[in-house]
C-alpha cells in the first residue's frame, strides 16, 4: 500500500501532464523556457516551501529526484521535436497518466506479479497502457487538430502503440529513472510511426501480404529447431519467432537471412570456449541458451525498422537501420564472447586498467578484432542480399564499432549500480549503432 505522501506525489505527477495541452499555444522555445523554469522551481523553491522530506523520496538527492528529472525530460522532448510538438505532448501525457496510474493502481489493486519483474504487477501494467493511451490520444488529437500535420490513424494508433511499448519498458527491472525511460521510449515510437506514408504502405501491401504465410512457416520450423537443439529457451524461441516473422514480413527472405546469420554468429561465438568460460564463471547463463530478453534486446529494434521499411517513402534508410542494428548487436556479442574465450589481457575501457575477463565494460584486442571482422562479414552479407548499397558498408562497420565502445563505457559505469542491465545495454548498443549509421549516411548524401 502506497503512503499518503507517495499518493500525493503521483497525483501531482499526473496533474502536471495537463500542462501538455498548453503546447498547442506555445512555440518550442517558449515551452523550453517553461520546462527550465519548472525544473529550477522544483530543484530549489519547492523543497524550501514543503520540506525535502515531502518532496524527495528516501535515498533521493535533488538531482536524482523524479520531481526534478520530470521537467528535464519534458525539456528534452521539446528540444528533440521543436517542429512536432504533438509528439512531445503525447509522450508527456504517457509519462504523466500512464506512469502515475501504474504506480497508484499497482499499489492499491491486488494482482499477479509480472514473470520478468515480480516487483511490478499485471494491474499496474494494464493501468499504464490504458490510461497512458487515453491521455496520449487526447493530447495528440488536441495538438493535431491545431497543426493538421498528423493523419487520423496516427492519432489513434500511435499513442496506443507508444503506451504499450513504454509500459513494457517501465517494467524492466533496472534502476534507470522512469521519467527518462518512459518518455524516451514513447517519443521514439511516436516519431517512427510518424514517418509512415499511406501511399508507400499501399504500394508495399501486396508484397507484405504474400510474405505472411512463408514468414510464419519458416519461423515456426526454425524456432522449434533452435529450441530442440538447446540454442534458445522455449520463451526465447516464441519471442524469436515473432521477431523473425516481423523481419520476414517487412524485408522478405533477404532480411530474414541476415537476421538468422547474425543469430548464428552470436550463437557460435557464445559456444566458443564454453568450458573455459564456465570454469571462470563468466559463461552465459543456461549454457548459452538465449532467452526472450536476449531476443528483444538484440533484435527488437531491427524488427521494428524492418516493419517500418514497408511503409516509409525511403525504405532504404529503414533497411539501413535494420542492418546496422543487427550487425551492431551480433558483432558486439562476437567481440565479448571471443574476448572471454581467448583474450589474453582485458582492460576496462574507462581508465584502461587491467581487469578480469568478463568484467562489464572490459575490452580485449582479440575480442575487438573479432567484433570488427564479424561486422565486416555481416555488412558484406547485407550487401550481397541487396539490403544495403556497397557504398554504405563502411558506415555500418564504423557505426557498429563505435556503438560497442559506447556500450562498454555504459557497462563500466552504469551496470554495476544497476541503472542498466545487460539487456538494456544491448538494446542501447543496437540503437546507437543504427542511429550512427543513419546519421553518417545522411551527412554524406
């Protein structure tokens, strides 16, 4: 049962979302100034007025408190989408109504805990999705009515999809503040869906429809074989099948072949030197069998980009994001597993001091070279499969290498305190790789 002070915090959290509707009359810089003012007020004046005990939770500092991070997150939304404030408003509404309702309902309604995080409840997740979707739809409709930029389907489908995915992210057992993860996820989903074009989708619909049955048949067989051969767990096989269907439907057998090749490369690297890794206590859990978290973290973004490629005007950029995400995830796994298997010396990327193999954020020469080699081979496979122009291959290899470096830095600094776990790091890794590759091509084109 939540305390009265916690209930009060959540009511304020929800109520602050009403200010999202003011974005209809504000320019982006006016909204940014308001967010800065709110952050400064919550940081300095509010604790003085009410007392730090009533404003901050136990263990929070001023700069790590939700009441300060909240307006900073809103500022980030406004700065990221100055010309699309409807995205900022809808993501803000999900943060306010969805996250607030999840906490209140989860604390007052008894229900089953979630299998992947027993600290979160089914009722809380359902409340997040329901209230977040309703509030975001209202905000999107209110803003779009004024701007006229977004189609009606986006106003209905976008907030619902964003609330669902952000709600699932909110249940991930990491210590990253929800006021960061929730709006970032919601805004990313809303923005990516805003790229869809009705005419492009209609043009690709015959191909997409024709791929559905082959996609299901292929992935059922392969997922079952993966489970029977103990490469994946049963739940991992089911989630992998869903991801495989999405990739096949969006990019055909070519995209699915790259997905399967990337999975195979990661699986082989994981099994390499398994006895040595197990003896040192640094082997993957379950004897290297991949679970649903592995599938989502490493290939979830690629599946999303594959589906988007069927409905955006410039499908080549979406396919680039898919290829870069897959190459980044697989090459990082190869680098990590080869480094643990045969690496002679490992250094922590922050400070370059020697650490035992398997330390989060550690790198080795052997692992790094193996990762770059894997990235090159997978990028070449993407070119051969006609998923990627040959001229874009260096950008993918460079992006995947830089992304792995970023992941090592984050692993060395954030995994130990529990702010991010290995799955979250892997997802960030694939997202950074995809983002860097797309940005590099956008600059040179």
